[in-house]
């Protein structure tokens, strides 16, 4: 799974994209909202680790998600 942080403009907030091994979009959510429904993506009980990864992400840099 891959993760990328997308910079918002003006009134559009920053977003996080989760992509599978084929780079197909599987999740798209606001970076400033609490993480929920992570069980849909196989990330249950990893909220704290994922929040730390999101906090350290640079905008526009695709990164392999390893938590």
C-alpha cells in the first residue's frame, strides 16, 4: 500500500490518498480529520502509527506505507 499527501488550495483542505500495489486509489480522506473506518483498508488498530506517518509526510511525495 502507498500513501501520498495532497496539498489543498485556498478553501480546499489537504487530503491523504491510500493506493494499492497497482497504484489504484482505495481511500481518500482529509488530513485534518480523525481517522476512522480504517478496518476497510486493513489498518485497524494502527490509527496512532498512521497519524504519525501522515504528520511526517511531505506534500506530493508517494511513499510506501509500512506500519
